[in-house]
């Protein structure tokens, strides 16, 4: 034993890589699935005046309960269900890992609890499991980025996960999955006593939602965020489900995890939801135009999208990524995330002007 404080830090954490955020100064930023539209100037001024009147010397108060009620109404939360707030979806995912950290029974040799999700998928599912000391099981999608029903069901029966995450639509593949397969996964996961979390981060751009079916199950939670709604900088996520389940998970939520500034921004945005709905309609329209333009580019294979991003396969992802960056366009190179994503880039849908610039830069970079 030495006096080196690094020895007190977990070895698995020391071997991890920190979440990397690309430098976007001076770039057309199409790497983070953000809404490219800002608030109209008039609303910027109204919001600024409202935020300036807040009592920043006080901890958050019951105003957060008004936000919970507003979000429940916005999401059409069913009777008997409850909603909890997170500092983005990332915090909610971490709280779920903490809440479900229950080892399996003696019949399973008290193995650590398990989180299961299709891969490639959102990186925080695996990261939160690792940080909590849980096992993560990633079940590969098919070559067409569909759920592998046989493999998913077999993995659930073998590993008995505490939580199965189903992103709807998925990140980074941007697609929805077959509803019959989802229902079978929910049924089998329920039979062994686990939770299913439907992650609808990209719901504003999707043609379907699970909210109308959540009442059919007592073990299904639905997670959303205001990040894709248009408030990525505000960091508000919310988790919905049966009141008893949400009540237990909410016990782990840190006090005052949503600041008065974030809360008021979210309430203001919901009061002007039609502005953000118009922005989402524009993004969906731009997505269609962008898909058609990408399909016309030789050597580029875009995949169908129900999100505000498009996954494309190119002859050489590294070359195309660097070519785009040299032309001041920032996208996400996901080709190293998983073998199924070989030579794939993830493109955020931007404004019409941003998309035209990206297309020209991509064509020149191929």
C-alpha cells in the first residue's frame, strides 16, 4: 500500500474513456441530434424577463410539481400513473440502475443484477450498468437493424434482467421496431418479474408512441426527454409508469435535481408548445428531403428514419467524417461503436440551409 490516492479509485473507472464532446466552434453542428431552431426573438425576450425574476437565492420549491403536472398533461399520462423528473434522461437511467441493483436468487448463485438492451443502442444503458456494478447484456440487432426476437427472448430467459431497455425509435439506427416483437419481449420480461423501459427520447419525430398501451402492463415504464423537444440545454428528462413503481424509484432522486432555471424554461416551453410542434414538423419535412437527396448520392446508403437523425453507410466513414469536418460540418462517426455500424455516419437533421451545406460537403468528401 502506498500513499497514491489513485489506488482508492475503482480500476474499472480508471480504464474507461470519458464521454467525448466534439469541439463545434465555427462548425455546422449536426452531431448531437439537437433541434436546430432557436426560440423566436420575442419569446427569447419574454423568457429572459421571466428567468430574471426568479429567486435564485432559494432552493427549488413546489414549482417543480407544476412542471410534473404540465408534462403529465402534455404526454397524456393515464389515470393511476405517475411521473418523476430527472436531470436529463441520463440521470433517470442511473437511478434505475441503482433501484434495480438486486442480485439474483440463490438458485442463480446470487449473480449480480443485469441490464439488457439491443445493440447498437444508446451508450448510457451499458455505462450506467457498469458504474453501478451491474452486468450489461447487449443483444445484437439483425443486419437490417431489426430486433432479433429469438435472441432477445433467449437472453431474457437466460440472464433474467432487472431492466430491458427498448429505445423507440432507436439511437443511432433511427428506426422503430415491430410492435408484435415488442409485446412478446414485454410479456416474457414480465413473466420473470423484470421491468421494461420504453425510451421515447425522439418521440416528437416518430409516427408512433407507446403511451396509449402503457396501461396494459404493470411493469412497463416510459421515458422521455425535453432535449429533442427543443431544450437540449435545459436537461429535463421524465419517467412515467404505475404510481407505486415510480414512487419507489423517486426515493433515489437527489433533492433539488431540477434547478429553478431549468424548471421555468421547461414550463415556458410547454406554454408555447405549438412553437416547438411547428419546429418538429419542419424537421420531419427536412428529414424527408434529406433522405431523398442522400439516396441520390452514389455510394451512400441512408436508412429509413423515424427520428431527427439519419444513419448512412458510406464507402469510408473515417475519410468522409474528416472531409466533412475539414469543410466545417460536424457529424458523428459511429462506425466504431459496433460491427453492425461499419462505415456508418449519423447525421442530425438540420435546417434546410444546414442540410444543403452538409450534402455538398459530403459529396465532396466521398
